[in-house]
């Protein structure tokens, strides 16, 4: 539906956000905003993306986060377990190429739901 229900608005941290319009993480940022969600881009070296302030790392995120969507490979995400557990999002979405079974197991132990899915598909099908 075109009308957005306010109760479903989420704060979504994008790990591996990009200012490159060709990247899926950039398309996810745009699509999340189109669907009325609050996107929090996370990248250590960028200042802004599409006018949004970029947060350098997970501990710098202020406030609660509903969903974390992962666009970094396991070699990067392996070091994020403690930070993600401390953030306590409701769920973490591992996009294609970002799957990390060990991290997912650790997050599930901490009570954080994990799914391997494409954020763009979830948004476009209304399954987000």
C-alpha cells in the first residue's frame, strides 16, 4: 500500500553503507527512506551519504535500533559480535555475501533474531 503505517517505522543501521549508487547498500539506504524508515549509515571513513550523517562505528549509534542490515563480509563482521550484542537490535539481516554463521549463532544466543535475506527484496515485497 502507498500509505505508511507509523507503527512499522523502524530505525535501521546499515553496516557497510556506501556513497556509491551502484552498491546494494546504497540502494537499501534510499529504499529504506522511501518506505519511511530511519536509516543510520555506518561507515568508518564517510561523513555523509545522500545528506545523512554517517556514524563511524556501531558504538557511536545513539538510541535504540530495530534492525541492523549487514553489507560487509565475514572478515569484517567477525569483529563486530560484541558491539552488535551491546546494541541489542531486534534483528540482524545478513544480505547476500554477508552471511556469517558464527556471528549469527552468537547473536541468536543473545536473543537477537537473524535472517539471511536481501533487504531490497524484503522492502519491495512488503516483507520487511
